[in-house]
C-alpha cells in the first residue's frame, strides 16, 4: 500500500470521518496493506527497540516507522492512520501525549520500547530533562496502564516488566474462542469486553497497587481493548467491517504454533509482531476516531456495568481486593457526575480532560520548566482535536484525591506506607 501524504490523508479523514457504518464498503485495491518489498517483515535485531504496543512493534518490523523503533510524531501519526485506519484525532493524541510522557529529548522523537541509546535522538535546547530519556515502556500509569490486554501489571510483573507480553494472558484471550469452527471465529468487541472485565478482576485480586487513573480507567483501557478488533480485524467483501480470526490475532501478537514431539504449543517471540499477508485495513471512509471510541466504551459499559459503576477510576488502597472508586463528582467539583458518565461522550471527555490536567504531576518530574514548553504544547495541540465531542469545560481537578492510592504514588516515585 502506498503511503498517502499526511496532509492529504488528514483532509480526506476530516471530510469522510463521520460516514455511517452502513456506508462502509470494501475496496480491495485501496485497503490491501502491501507487506512485500520495502515493507517485508524484518524481525528486530540487536539494539532495535520494541515495546508494549503490538501495533507499533508491527509497524517497525515492516518499515512503516523506522526499524530501530525510534520514530517521530509525524511518522507515528502517518503510519497509524495509513496502515491501521486510526482517526486523525486519536493518532495525534497517542503520538503527541505518548512522546511527552516517554521523556523525549526533543518532544518529537519517541522510543516505542525502552530508553533509546544515548545520542540516538536529537536534543532540543529548549528541552532540559530532569531524568534519563525513556520510552513507551517506561510510561506506566503516566500513559500505559494496569489491566492491559496481554501485559502484566508493572508492580506484580517479574522485574517490573509491564512491556513484554505474557503468553499466559494472551492464551486467556486466544482460548475464548476455543471449540468454535474456524469460519465462525471472531475476536469481536463482545469477546474483548469479556476479556477486559476479567483483566480488571485479575488486577483487583492480584495487584495490591492496582490503580486506574481517569485517563486509563475511563478511556485508555477500554480503547486499547476495542482497538484489537477495530484495527486488527481483516476486512473483506463478506466482512467489510472486519473479522478477526485466530491466525490474524496470532500474527499481530508475534505468536505461532510450534510442533514438537511433546505436542503442539503456542510460542511467543518478543518483538516479532507482524502484519499478515493478504491483510486489508479499515475502509478509508471509516477511520477509528474518538467518537467511535465513545460508542465502544458505552457498549462495554452496557455489557459489563461494573466497568463504570465499580471500576471506572481508583484502585486498591490496602492490599488486594480493597478497591475504592475515585468519584467523578469529587474529582471535578461536580462538573462531571458519576450518574452522568454514560451520557453523551462523558467517558471520553472526562478521561481526556482529567488526563491532561493531571499530566503536570508527571511532567514536572521529567522536564525542567515543563510549564514553559511541554505543558503549553499539549494544551495547544490536543484539545482542538476533540471539538466534535462537545465536552463540558473543566479547568481543574482535585489531584489530592489520588494520593490515597499506592499505585499512583509509586508511579511518581513517592514512598508508600
């Protein structure tokens, strides 16, 4: 598939992004993602960075972003829109916010995995770091989160590794379709919502420091589950909205069957996520936007009300199974109410706005004079992306309410008792 210049692609999405689901048509010539030639799969080599996001790992392995795993915001945006059909708004949110939270030397380059080698990213005279540069793998709670689809929570993971996929967690998802004939398998939103609910219970019962920030609990956890079907499903004339079968899921997670004398086993090779051959992306007229995310979050809440009523924001406070909800009413001084979270686009709105308003708690730990460069950049570039949501204005949140959660304090390097 030929990459469309970012500016042209953005205009097309803005013009067509509101197309209804009924209007989605399959165009094999436009939607086929060509993974031959310069985009042939190349596994990571020594020094190449891979991290917690299977989509970004696959993009690097196919050369849609630099193979070394260090990409610019524009490269990340362009590839996620062109290859996976991510909307203009979400592509920019993930790339801009993720880059800032990964402790970038120039607020433009981001490692999709761990810290980039010294000198491999440009320095910016206006950006002075207070800590060593990081990467997406170092953003737990600040951007990445507990209750991941296939990653173990940081504070219970071996060596604190919340980046490498857990094959056991992948199997929990994979075997949700066990016994179904191959032509009936589809890891759709209903399946993924069930998996999300189970992963929430896993964190609740196993992680004494389980914590869901407003950004994670209201939006990001649900969005990352939904994106598996929304952006990995293979499109066809029969399934123009997509179908995610076993083979496609295995490929995007770097897992394959190994035939051994002891039997057949699933084997995971870290960093080997790949785009399948004969894989067709979302329709150009149907990018996955924040409005789609809002619909998916509400559908998940309808299927599992506890995702909002009991586990929307907050965390364990005194060991496992001690989850206390962070109340929207208290957090926002009544601007957003718990009873209204299902109204309009309030889940996405509060997740986004509260996430931005809380980001200085992390930025001040990472960047000198963050309020003069990083913070103004985020506030200038991100809110205009989401005007279609018609969010209620919110000027501040009660950060002090988060201090009761050990997982939040740990993410900021604070002592817990």
